[in-house]
C-alpha cells in the first residue's frame, strides 16, 4: 500500500499474524474435536433408541384356541394386515398347535397319554370345531355352506394365502412336547418356525400391536 503525503511517497508493508492464527487454531481444534465426538455419540444413542422402538408396521398374534371360528378370525386378521404391507407373526400355543396337524398323522412310538391327545384333539384344520353352535358338526357344515354361498374365503384357503403373503407361523415347542405332537405331523408351511415363548415375547416387544386369540 502506497501513501502520498505532501508530495513524498511512503510505503508500508502488510502486517501478518501467522503466529497468532496458529495459536488460535491450536486452542480451538481440540474443543471442536471434542464437540464433534460428543455429537457423534448422541447420534449413535438416538439411532439405537430408534432401532429398539416398537415398529408400527408389525403385528403379532398369539393363537391359543383351536376353535374353527377363532382360527378363521386369526387368519383373516393376519392376511389382511399382511396384504397392507405389515409384517405378521402368528404364535401357536397349547390347543392351537394341534390345529396345525395333518389328517394322516401317526401315533407310532408315542406314550399312551400322547396317543390319547392325538385321538381326542382335532386331526387337521378340517376337523376343528366351532366354539358356539357346533351341534355335532352340523353348525360347522352350515357355516361352511354359508361362507361358500357368500364368497367368503374358507380357512384352508386363508392359510394358503397367509403363506403367499409371507405371514410367519411360530409353533410353541413346549406345547408340542406336552401333547406329543411331532414336527412331521404338522402341515407344510414355508415360514413355520419352532420356538418358545421367550422368542415370541422378544418379537412382541418390538411391535406396537399384539393380539391374543
């Protein structure tokens, strides 16, 4: 920069502060790094909380009964929710586990108590009874005829639809062991798993909706 004063020329050199800048940067950088690390830690905690938060897009059905009308309700809810894009899990325990047996199951190698369960419990979905007005099978038959007349999907077709929609079936191993039900006796289903109540409880804790049927 040149300054002209009373006809004379005076030149001044620019003033540099490189030393001061280095000192300032050296004092600020550690603080900035500490704050960035703190923010990263908070973001990580928020992501973890978000992962643990129950999913609004999941539904879990604990199916206890082997009554035909209640099984119908369970699979209607399951297929409807799955068709809406929800992740659906059905946990079959106690009497409901017996409803998943095939009609041609065997009793070979079972104890007499396990054989008694096999004889007394319905063998297959088609043998399940109504909780009300079964009337030795007459009510069941009338319900099936009325559903067919009004184009309402029957239970067997609902189970097939559930498989196509990716509904996961879980069967309680304790209930199977108690009643002498073996895996090879159950119907073929692509998403069937065998587990205990702890696994279902863990899954239910991550979902906003759980139902008992």
